[in-house]
C-alpha cells in the first residue's frame, strides 16, 4: 500500500474516532436562502459557509498529499494533451483555409504561361501560288529591263517560310462579375463566419474536456477514499473478531456470535479487493486523459469550502446558458454560414459576364504575317457573356441541398436549447441536493459514531449481541462514505452546473 493510501486510512480513522470532540457544522441549507414573500425571486443556491475545523474537516484534509495533484492541475494537463482539442482546433485552420480560398474569387484571375511548341511542317504558298506559271513567265520575258526581269523572277519564285518551333509567353487577366459578386462574395462571408463558429466549437470542446478531466480526478479521489474506508472496516472487523474469540473462550459469548463476526471479516476483505479494483480503474482513466504513466496523488484539500458556485435563479441561469453556451453559439453561426452559402449557390445559376485581357510575347507570333523568326509582342482585350444550362441545373440542385441544411440547423438550435434547459435544471437542482447532502452527511456521521460507541458499551455490559454491534459498525462506515461522497459530489455538481451555463468547469 502506498504512503498516500496509509494517509487515507489514518484520515478515515480520524473521522470514525475523533468526531465526537466537536460539533458538526453543515453548509447553509439551500432552503434557507429562498426569497422572502414580497421580494424578487432569489436563487436557492447559496455561497457555502466556511467549515469549522471539526474532526470531519480534519479527516477530509488528511485525504490529500502535500504537493500532490490538484483538480486544476489535472484539468490543465488534460487540456494540454487532449487529442479532442487538437482535432477541434483543426476546424479553425480549415475555416481559415476556406476564407482564403473564397477571397481568391474576389480578385481578377491572373494567369502566366511560358511554353515551347514543336510544330509540324506545312506547305506554304508564294505570291504566284495558284496562278498559271507559264503565262506569268511569258509576261516577265516581255520586259525590256533586265533588272525588272530579275526582280519579277525572284518574286514569282518566293515562298513564305514554314517555322517548326515556337517560344511564347502569355499573361492573361480575367475578371468574372458573376463569380466575384454573386458567388465568391457570399462564399467569403460564409467562410469568415465559419471561423467564428470554429472558435465557439473550440470553446465548447474546451469545457467538455475540462469537465471530463475534473470528473475523472474526483472519481479517483472517491475511489481512494473508498479504499481507505474499506481498509479501516477490515481492521475493525479483525479487531472485533479477536475480541469475540476472547469472549467465546471465556464463555461470555456464543459461538454463533463468532461466526457472524468472521462472516463480517470475510465481507470486509472482499470489499477491500473491490475498492482496490476501483482505485486501479479510476487511476487508469485519469492517467489516460492526462496521457501520463505517473500514478496521481491527491493534492486537493476536500475540507476547504467550495467557491465559485453560481448563485442566480434557475431561470437566470437558463437565460445565461442560452446566451453564452459556445456550442449553441456555434450552431447559430452555422445557420449564418448556410445562409451565405445558399446565396452563393443561387448566384451560380446566373449567366457569367467576363472581362478579359492578355499579352503575348512569342517567336514566331502567329498574328504577324508572314511568319518571322523573331519575338513579337501582341495584346488583346475583350468581353465575354457565358451561360451553360448544366451549370444552372447544378446550382439549383446545390441550392435545394443547402435549404435542407438550413432547415436542419434551425431544428438543431431548438433541440440544443431543449437539451440545455434540461442540463441547467440538472445542474441547478443537483447543486441544491449536494449542498444539502454536505450537512446531512456530517450530522449523520456524528450520530453514527455516537451510536457505535454506545452499542460497544452495551455489548460489553451484555445488553446487546454482536449482531447489533455489526449493524452499528456498518452504519458508521456508511456514514463515513457519505461524508466523502458529499464533499466530492458538491465539487462535481459545481462543475456540471458551470458547464451547463457555458462556463469553464
């Protein structure tokens, strides 16, 4: 058994045998904080009173290890290592990428091309191609000037060149009014809103992961305390069995009483093994969330008063949740996203109007006739109206899909609001029950401890038998478990309520 677990056993013993030295003081019952007649409604949740340093507080304080792990430290470690957080943060990067993509559609499209082409040779024509060459030769021969004859002979034999290679560079700038204004602009607004929705999703996941980590920590604390109670119950059963054996040997007790005590000892040993299993399972659960192999030790003082409990009425807390819950805000953001996407899809069904300009610098440049083996620059500017029926049909189909998505999003908001209302009610009334349980458990422990003391004295006087003593011992152990459960339950209830209203648990 670890040092920490010995400390737990000592703390349990302190509760069982040291409580009678002082009076138990419970946290203020929630009913005492309700509004007075004629005054505005007030919340039944009250700030917990400071606990006096009685035996129960001392025992609860002994359940933790100095410099051990607190619930806040556990939550921080869980948040830092949670794959759920990394996965959710990826949504923000995805939304930023979508915004960048959509923004590219708002500006003119510039396309730069450099190319080399190998061209097939073609038969080219000359000045006299297609005419009667013999008649042309007769005309030339009739010329009296030799120079004129030589000139015309060269012209008739001239052939345009056939170039078989081309080097070209092109720069083209295109601006689509339909794509930019009717499609890209709503798509860009949708992408920007998606970034906001992703941030709310991250915050919602942050609250969920934090609650899971805190709950796992307190479940481990509960399991450690249960093991301490089980170990003490076993020690008490062993002690009771030894006393009963002595009484049987002295003839002061029947052997059947010894058999009852032995059965109680056997049941206590089974309870210890079950408690050990609970500690192992809860420890592994916490280690898994924290992504560590180090065995956690409890470093939180459960005797300290619980602070930070919301004190508003249930209706006020519900309104806060509707206003602040990040998951609800994310769904509302996605409704805006769907509306912008719907506008973008509708814009895709309209004819497209484009302005286009380009510059070409090439060798040869095919706009230069005849072809020449040199670089020439040319440009062109134009306007185009383009419409494809297939694009219109596709846009209409996309529009109907987005309209269905929008209807589902509105339904999701209603469903989530209903779920939030239930969660707030559970958290609010769970906090009321937890505050009440704190006082009841402490008073119950005081009564059980006194009952156990009186029953032992009655057994020694021969007034009662061992069965009555075993019942008193069971009530005492159950009361100890209630004290620990109520201290932990109040902290879990606080985390549940804070998460329900959209705050960090």
